[in-house]
C-alpha cells in the first residue's frame, strides 16, 4: 500500500510535518486563488463588488464550516479503523459516510438556496451591494454538493496518511479557478457571477479527481459486497464524530455572523476593509488550521493503535511547529500589511487600506493563541471526543457575540479587529484543562487494559 502513510511509528515531528506540509501548501494555494478572486473583483469590477463578495463571508463559514467539519469528522473513524488495521470496518465506515454526506448535501443545498435573500438581510447587507451579494451567495450554495464531495473523499485519503494527492488536486483546481476567473470576469465581464461559476466548476473538478484516484490507486477504501450495506452502528459512530465537528464550526460561525453583521452596519468602506483583510488572514491562519488537521489524523491513528504516549509527543511537536511559524508571520505581516491590502484596491483607497492593515496586525499578535487552539481542538477530535471540542466552539461564539454587542458599538472597526483574538483566547481557556484531563483519562484506561491483559507495567 504505497499510497498510505502509517503515523503510529517513527518520529512524531516527522510524521506530522510529512502529513501537514502538502496539506498546508494545498490550502495556501486555495487561499491564494481566493485572494486572486478578490483582487480581480476589486480591481476590475469595483469596491462595491468586492464588498458584495465579502458581505456573506460569515454565512459561508457557517454553512460550509458545518459541511467541511462533518466530512472531517466522518474521516476520523476511518483513520481509527486504519490504525487498528481493521480494514473491513474501515470500508463499512466509508460506505455509510457516503450515504450520510449525500443526504446532508441535498438538504443543505435546497434549504440555503431557498433562504438566500433572508440570510443576507439578517446580516445587514448594505442595499447598494445586495443584488451582487445575492448572486454570489446563491452560486456558492449551489456548489455545496461538489464541495462536500471533495472534502469527504479527500478526508478518506488523508485518513490513511496520504495528504499529497489532495494537494495535487487542489493545485489543478486552483489553476482552473484562476483561469476561469480571467475568462468570466475580465473576458466575459460577468462580475460576481463569474467568481461563483469559477468556484463551482473548480470544486466539481477536484471532487471528480479524488473519486478517480481512490478508484484507481486506493481500492482498499472501496467497500466490498456486504460492506456496502447500511450499518446503523457504524452510522451512529460516524454521526457522533461528524455532527459535533460540523456543529462546532457552525456554532463558531454564529459569533462570526454577529460580528460581520455589526461590521456591515458600519458601511461599505468597512465591509471592503474586512473582506480584504480576511482574505489575507486566511492565507496565514490556514497553516495553523492544517497543522490541526494533521493532528486529527495523527491522533486518530495512534488511539486506534492504542499508543496514547505518542499522542502527547505529537501535541508537543505540533506546538513547536506553530511557534516557529508564528515568528515567520510576524516578519511578514508587521512591516508589509499595507502593501498586502493594495492587492485588492488602489493606493488611493487609504481608509480601506489602513483599516484592513490594522485588522491584520492585531490578529497577528494573537496567532500563538490560535496555534494552541487548533492543535488541541483537532487532537481531541482525533481521539474520538468531538463533543468536547464542540464546546470550545461555544466559547468562541460567546466571545464573538460579546465583542459585537459591546466592543464594536464602543470602538467601531477597532472592536471588530479584536473579535477573533478574544474568541481564540476564550476557546483556549476551555481546551487546555480539557486536554490535560482527557490525556490522563486515556493513560489510566490504557494502563487498566494492560493490567487486565496480564502485561507487565
């Protein structure tokens, strides 16, 4: 099985980096084409169109966060079964996950398309950009089945320790997305419709490539005969893992929606500043996020193999990696924040540039809190305790709601800048003691199992 990476042996740092680097590169590339989307819209269509693309960002985080989080959660039992070398159970999980994901895709796509207009009114979308925002958002919702397909199949591939192939597929889909941006927006002058269509087609391409790769190169994942049958126990396990992860992102997004609603009420200039800064922020923070994704697979495989001590080694290694990366971001963001914002608007838009740069710098100071959050949250998920990690999302939601209700009215856009940092710290207050207690519990359980089996201490 040359396309598989067993993370239950060897150096934890090496295993995490080997898995995370392609994943990080893929998501950086993905964020780069989102930046190019925004840059093309801002430069060639206008500030109003840029604001329209960003006006629904928190809504998309709510919906897509649930879908992507659920798909990631469905991959955890697959990783645990692989770590235990129970391949028949692994394939049963795959078959049942596909069924559940198909239902989620149909229900969410229909519901969101029907509610698109009320959703935009709920977040105080300015009237002058409402039409463009509606067009962009409904096209994003229509692409949900393709996005779920890619994330589910890529999750299966990563569960077996292979993060390279999803990276290669992202390279291809990103190139397709960028080329279609130029064709639709500059060549055909479709405006925000072009952005939505380009995203939809590129997502469809990446999902198809994942399917083809599994069929040809990783047939160990393809269910055989009776393994395809519905298994209510396996489905329950998948739902217990996937739904809390999906809800965690959605609960977090509720706070983000309130924060964006408060920011939208400040006017189009601040919506544009928020859009530009968020695009670049995601480019930097996706590294932390994907170190976390690596930890979910790492912990899933090791808990399946009953190697609890390697979990602690992996967490320490991941925290060292995030600390080094934080120093790199300081060297890039602090001196060059304004120049980064000029990718989206002309140098004459000084108010947008200065506000967006302020947002970037304030967030940057709190990246260590974000690194701690992602490592611990995804580790807890990989260990099979998704409901606990969901509670950290509740902490984030409460913190962002507090910022939107009190800090934004008092400090205007400066209050918006502190929305994410306050949420990250609040989540860490819950996650740190949670991880310590959970690790002690797992060690005691492992020791009890060893004694029961008559093994030496």
